[in-house]
């Protein structure tokens, strides 16, 4: 049976807006890749590690996982801490 985690991606340090973060992602958890004995490259017969599914809501992602018999774990997003500051705070030590 396939295992997956359902989460809402967080923004990177290079992004200022939150426009593209209204989606939820199913990311499959796969086994560790093995090492090819001939060349020493990493290899795996499980291609689910390359598959990320995007959904508009958490409920749609959970419904998809249940419908397709996928064991899943929902990772809740962290709340943003917004502190109100005034412009003058930039000049106060």
C-alpha cells in the first residue's frame, strides 16, 4: 500500500507574496533508493518519488487519498506571526 504526506507548501526566503500558496500537495513516501552494483548510481524501481499531486483544498487531497487506498498523514501548516510595526521603528535602536 502506498504511503503519502499531505501538506501545504511554505514560501521560500526569496518570495515575498503568498499568492501561489493556496494549494495542497500529496507527496508519496518511497523506500530509500538502492545502489547500482555496476555503476554505483542510485537506482529505484519505485517512481512515485517523482510524483507530486496538487489540489485546491485539503479536503480534495484527503478524498483522493481515500479513494485510491493511500495511507496518508496530514501535516498542518504553521501559523504566521505578524507583528505590527510602524515606519519609525526602522530608525529606533
